[in-house]
C-alpha cells in the first residue's frame, strides 16, 4: 500500500476539539497536539532538510504533549500518523505508536485502521487481515462511510496474499456487488485493490467490470 500523502483521503491527524478539564496543564496539551500536527503537516511539503527539521520539532512537541497527558491515546495516534506519512520514518516506528495509542484507547478507530495499514505495508498479511477486521463496525459513517467499504477490499487482498483464496474471493465478490448497486461507495478507492487481485482471482473479472461501469456512469452524472 502506498503510504498516504496529505493530499489523499486519509485522516490528517487526530486533533482534539477540547480539553477534558478546560484549563491549566490539562488544557495545554490540546495546543501541543495541534501544533505538533501542524509541524508534521508542514514537514510533508517542505524541502528535505527543512522537512526533517520540522519533523524533529514535531517529535519534541508530541513527546511534551504525551508527558502532559500520558493516558490520552489521541495524542499518541497523532504522533503515529505523523510518523506514518513521513517517508523517512520506518513503518515499524509508526506501528509501535499505533499500538501504544490503542493501549491507551482500545476503541480508537483511526488507530486500528492505521495499524492495519502498517501491517499491510510490512506484508504481514494474516495480521493485516485480522487488523482490518478489528476496525469497529460503523466506526466511519456519513461522508466517511466509504472507508468501511474500502477496508473490506483491503482485507480481502490481505487474505489473498496470505493464501486464503476462497475467503478473499467471497469478500471481493460481496464488496463488488455492493459497489455495483451503490457505485458512489467506490469513488475514493477506485477499485484499486480488486484490480490487484483479478489476475489471481479471474472469477472477479465480470463483477469488477460491472462495478467499474456503474462507477463510470456515476462519474458522468456528477
């Protein structure tokens, strides 16, 4: 999986909307969280030397925020996300941070999703398939609901790469049927995971073609 850039559809860090206490030292960590997310975002668009310096600043800001609110999984997730989108930081480092975030906030859906992405990138297929399955049902609804459908594709490809062909075929068939009926759900992912699987799963050729035709009709009607 390509690691996301800030122009893509992935979340751009978990930003707190308020302090649990609203004042004092507990309020300060919100500002730290926002500033370090902004540092990390700026680092993505800077020339390499400046980007590296900004990321080091972001690391210090995250560490400070974490010391102020050591039990807040949102901050550790934001740290992990900044690491994940920074191509100079190892995927293993990002994975460790997402694990740390989940130790503090087991229901953090974004951390579960990005943990799965890391395992995908590391080609730990069985673990990645299980991690995608562990993203809570209904975690992303409304305008973000496409993520729940895309991760079905992602999980199916992990199952295929892990040698679980029949499970992968069943899952791809299910999601392609859903895309054919509701093609707008495929718009963000553009069927790219099903495309990667079709050579190994020739049974998908026709349902993939139907889903792509339905998506094309939707795009023409926009």
